[in-house]
C-alpha cells in the first residue's frame, strides 16, 4: 500500500525557510503573503488494508517521522 505523509511546521512555529521563499517570491512580483515549507515522506507498506496503512503511518509519525511539539502531519493513502 502506498502512503504519502505531509509534515509541516505547526501554526505559530517559526519557519525561516518558508519566510525566505515568501520573500523571494514577493521580490519576483508574486503576491504571496505566507509560505510554509514542509516535507513529504513516501512509503510503501506491507499491507493491503487502507485502514491499517493509515494507522501504521500515523504511528510512524508519532514515533519517528514528525516532531509532535513543532510539526503536524497528514497521511494520504494513495493506492493498493
């Protein structure tokens, strides 16, 4: 089962990379008032159950992939 996990800084947490992207885009003439930088972790899990894949990915985030103090995550089950 393929799973994508989007991890990004929580609201209120400083994001210097996001600020740099926003500033650069603004200088290029784009109307950007906010940018947040995150990361995507693509996983292939050994399960055929979307529910189990989501549960496994959430446990992975809680234990390793995301820092729960400063980051939030979203899990998307992509395919079987």
